[in-house]
C-alpha cells in the first residue's frame, strides 16, 4: 500500500486531530487505502454466501467494520503518544463522596489546585469533613461539606436537593465512598456484608440518579468512579469489597455506553492497585519493592488528569493492564501460583484497616 503525501488533504474531517492535523490526516488516509485494498481482495477471493444474502448497505458495513476497528486502534495509539488538550475545570462544581479522608480528601485538594470553582464534600464523619473543608478553603477555593450516608437512598436525594439550593448544580460527581469488611465469607457478619454492597455499589445508583439528570439537561457534566483493580482480580479475605467493586465496574461500563449519545456528559472509571490509606491498613504483599502501594495523592492527581482528558478508564499503575490480559487466557492453576508467589493469596491475613 503506497501513500502519496501530495494527495493528502489539508485538514482531516475527524475532530480528534485538533492541533495534530498532519498526523491525523495520514492515519485517516492510510485507513481509507487499507479499506480499499481489503475490499478489493475480498472481491477476488469471493464473499461468503451470507454477504450476498444481505442488502448492499449491510454488506459494506460488515466489510468495513474490521478496517474501522484498525483505524480507531491506530488513532488511539497515535494520540496516546501526543500531548492532548485538557478541559478547564475552573467553572466546575465538584462533589466528592467519602471526601473527608484518604483518596477523597486528596481528590478535593487536587480539584481545588486545578482551579475548581466549588468543591463539595459528602461523608459520615463530620470531624474529617470539616478539617478537609477548612484546609481547602485556605487555598481560596469555596468548599462546603454535608453529612450524608450514600447507602441511605432517601438521605442522598434529600441532601442532593439541599446542595442544589445552597451551592448550585453539580457538574462533576466523584463516587469515592467505600468500605471494606476484610474477612472471609464464613467469618463475615451478614449486616457487614450488606453494608459493603449498599455503600460501594448501591450508593452510586442513588448519587448518580440524583445528579445526572441535571447534567444531561445542561449537556455538561462528568461522573467519576474510584473503583479498584480488585474488581477484575479478586483476592481472598475481601470478598465483600471485591464483589461490590465488580458490581460497581459493571455499573460504570453500562453507564459509559449509555451516555455515548449524550453530548457534553462523560464518565471516568479509575482502577487503582492497593493504595496506602487507612482503609487497607495492614494489607501486605510479598514483594513491596516490586509492588509498592500507591500514594493517595498520586491517585488523586492521575484521576483529575484523566477527567480533564475525558479518559473513560484509568488503570493505576499502567502495569495492571498486564494483569487483566494474563487473566484472559492463563489457566486457573497458573493464576493460583501467581497469587501464591506474589503474596496476594495471604495479603489480607494482616489486615486491620478501617471499615
């Protein structure tokens, strides 16, 4: 396949290539040339019978689909290597659940650092919320806090109404609140198991239902979920947490796809490795030098950057992609040996974190 550079148009019709038109034009033209070659080759070898039974439009779409996929992969790879535009958050009103401590506290500080107009904290412990709000207010960012248990549907809807009346419309919702019981199934109290599901999973339903309709009406907003890599690679001793986070991930995947045709409203799901907070205090892996826990301020900084870049999914660190890939094809016995060798099989034995 030969590309004549003199044949390239001056601008590319796709909107992703702003600021990098020459590179984007080249990728687009390559994809078109490749499509022509593939279709020509298909004509030579003969279409499958199913294609002839389709109408012309459907047959063309079927033939072009692999080319489209290749084009989008090439385009995504290209722009991942180039600095992309970051959206401005100086006019945003950010609400963070579980905003009094840990990752939530650092998220509030990072959004304030990036110039968010207002920051709102939700949580169950007034002392932590007040301390965080005062710290952020000292930086010059307007900050409010409200006591709210996201597991309580009526309370969420009631406090959401109060927020709209006293502070204004929330344009960035960060679902960060979570708890972990840290025991095996047979050692777990039934009420504790329910608590994990209600806060970690159902809480997202209530908060999103409370604030998403206004975002859709304004055609402006962002829903963020602080999930966990344990949603895709569960470990023993945290069955409540892993299950709830897997449900939370499915919720965000469905929501992200459901908002594809909703202009101005996006989603970001963050899947971090073990983070050094009170929540997972005592958790130990076998090789901490090889698999060091993430610092909450790093998770916060990467999350805000992903929101500004409209990134749908963020794995922290990036090596977690390899873990998900290995799970897709490795036999169970091999995965079990990896768990034992890395220490994740017994990492919760020393758990003494906060629930």
